[in-house]
């Protein structure tokens, strides 16, 4: 009887421990999935076909085309490289051509003043080298698709002006001065392109745009990986930007969403200026030096949630920014040499809210300076920081509620060592007490 009791208690204790570990492991795994994703570059921007190209000189298609290399769509459709009828179900298709811009003041291909449906696919455009021209240029155009092309050694790979309902998908836009540039356009999708190694400008840039979807792109080794300015209603999702001077630039942009992007190894991860009412969520922002993970200036009413900042210098810097919310972000091992080691540094910034963020392994967790007033810090967890929060005498009216400041308790496989030892101790005590009572009864 005594042995059966001991076995039951031991099994009960072990079951409790196993259930605790499984439940917590599931929660931890789900949380981690927010941040990390593998990007397979081989499935983004597959190379266009390398045979059966027709070599052509640069040309334009437009309403009112008047002759050789200046086509109407009807004239272009009579050529072997163009087919279709210009409708949604039967668009004009230009395919399998290669054009050398010959460094002339010409775009390799330009479509202008067009309202028909068309597609440019499986082509190569290169060596358009003058300012204002591009490998592919669309101006005053509706209903165009640019799919699976390669543009290199141009001043601009793809340039879009004053155009609507444009789709740019699965192109390789590399080794130009500028990658993909759009101006004064709306309803533009820029999807799954490789816009890397464009020396002087952005891999992808949207200026004066509305209703864009910029998703699934790779933008490495540019001056800007991705940038938007003077724009509204932009979705920037699932992009990968590495080793740029600025990973992402957000300037005078409103009511937009930046979600689940990976931004690595740049001078500044996100450069954020004069932009209001945006959401930045679930981004992985790592190893951005000097300019830091997020450098924010004169911006208001933005929400930053579930982002991960690690090994940046610093993680977050706000200057003259008010009424922004930072909630449930994770900051690990960031430094700020200019601000004395703070992961989050506020300068002349007020009425911001920091809620349920986790800051770990910094010289200073949070620093407020020069009239940063009336900010709220609620239920933040600050672990292993030499200083949790500091502020200077010019900072007034800041509120600190239920923040935790301390050091981690040793863990085993991510679980609290003291909790496990406590459970085992209680089980051992119960067994000991039962054994003692049994011996007294027998005696």
C-alpha cells in the first residue's frame, strides 16, 4: 500500500511538470513565430528565359505614334514581338525581346498615354544611362503589368509616372543607379522583385503615391532598401532589406502599414520622419549601426507593436515625436553610444506610451532628455539592464506604473529553475510525510 501511494505521488508530480512545460513551450513557440522567417531567394524573381530573344532598338508606344520606333498599339501588335487585343482578358503582350539603350537619351521601352491592358514579360533591358530615362518607363498609363523581366546597368531599372493600376511582379532589377521608382501614381502592386545592388538610390521607391502594395521583395545593398514619401495607404509587407544605408525610409507618409519585414545590417534600420497615423508591426530589425533600429523625427500618432529590435545602436530614438504608442515590442542587446547606452532614447518627445515592452541586456533601458514630458510607461519588463530608467530634470509629468526592473532568474530550457525545484520539493515533502505516518502506524 505504501509503495503504491509513493508511485501515485511521483507520477502526479511528473505529470504536472510535463503539462507545465508543454503549455509554456507552445506559448513560447507561437510568440517566436511572429519575428523569424526564412526567405528563399530562389523563388523570388526567377530569371527570364535566356534564349529566343529578339534584339531591338529602343522604342515608344503611345497614342499618336507616328512611325518607326514610335508606335501606336495597333502598330505594335503587327510586330512579331507583340500579341493580344488590349482587353482585360486578352491584353497586349510584349515578350522575349532584348533592348540595349546604347547610352542614348532614351528609355529602352516606354509606354505613354495608354489606357489599354498590356503586359511586358520575359524581356531584358539594359544600358539606358541618361537622367530621366529607364530600362522600362511608363508615363500616364493605366492597366499595365511588368512581369519576369531583367533590368540592369540603367540609370533607373523601372520608372512609373502618373500611372494607375500597375503591377510590377517577379522582376530582377539589379546593378542600376536606381531600382524601381514610382511617382504620382496609385493602385500599384510591387511584388516579389529582387531590387538589389542599385548604387545611388532606392531598391524600391514610391513618391506621391496612394494605395500601394509593396510585398515579398528583396532589396539589398542599395542606398535605401525601400522608401516611401508623401504617400498614403501603403502596405509594406514581408520584404527583406539587408546591408543598405537605410533599410526602410518613411517620409511624410500617412495611414500606412509596415508589417513583418526583415531589416538587417544597415546604417539605420527604419528612418521615419514627418509621418503620422501609421502601424509598424512584427518587424525583425537587427544589427543596424549608428543610426539605430528606428530613428524617428517629428512624427505623431503611430503604433509600433510586436517588433523585435536586437543589436542596434540604439533600438529606438525619438526626437520631437508626440503621442505615439509602443506596445509589446522586444528589445535585446541594443546600445546607444550617443545617449550613454540607452535602448530607448527620447529627446523633446511627449505624450508617448510604452506598454508591456521587454527590454533586456542594455547599459540603460530607457532614457528621457530635454523636455520629454508626460510620457507613460506601463507594465514594461526591464531585465539585465545596468540602469532601467533615467531622466534629466527638464523632463516633467512622466508616469511610471507597474514596470518590472531586475535580473533574470536562472532557467533550464527556458523554464524557471526555482519553480521546477519548488514543485519537486513539495512532491518530496509529501512523500516523506506519508512515509513517516506509515512507519508510525506500523510501530
